[in-house]
């Protein structure tokens, strides 16, 4: 099984070219059987974007800080396998 884990602390940057909506690259990977997961860190994360990447809220995780991510690493990683 191939897995991608995207870790972000904010919304997608749209000011640089070439801009591509999030669903296009994630659909391409999913069509190849890649399991997509996303971890959002902090208050600036756009949960809708995480769900667009993963196609389900069950594969999107939110933590308040990088410290919380470190504290919950084992719990989050157990969801990937």
C-alpha cells in the first residue's frame, strides 16, 4: 500500500503560478491506489481543504500545535496503518 501524509499549518497558497485546485492532484494519486491522509496544525488550517485532499473527514486530523502533534504521533500514525 502506498500512503501520502500531507502536513500543513495553513490554507493552500494560491498566489503562485501554476495554481492547481487541491482536488486535481489528490484525485490523480487516489486513482493510482494511494491512500491520502492529512494533518492540520494550528488555527489557520482549512478543514474543508483537508477533506478535499483525503476525500473523507476520517483521514484528516487536526492538532492545535506542533507540540500536540508530537504528543499524539503514535495515535495519529496508528490510523495510517
